[in-house]
């Protein structure tokens, strides 16, 4: 039986530019920040879309 990876998306904001970035954590390993996006919602949605594209969600 193949176990599905556990993945989550969260948004972060860097203090120096005020823009939003998403970070995907998979099986407890945090990936790189990806962005920038204008809002927290845009960043989270982009991260979720990436999971769908990668067939993880």
C-alpha cells in the first residue's frame, strides 16, 4: 500500500518588502518561499494550485 504524502501550504510575509510568499511543507519538510504575491489569499491559493499541479492535493 502506498502512503500519500502529507502536505500543507502556508503564507508568510517578508518584512523587507511587505509581499506574500507561500511555503509548502511535505511530510514535515519545509520547502522554499515562492512568490511574491499581493495578498495572503493569493499566496495560499497559488500554493494549493501547485499541489494540484504536482498531483499531491
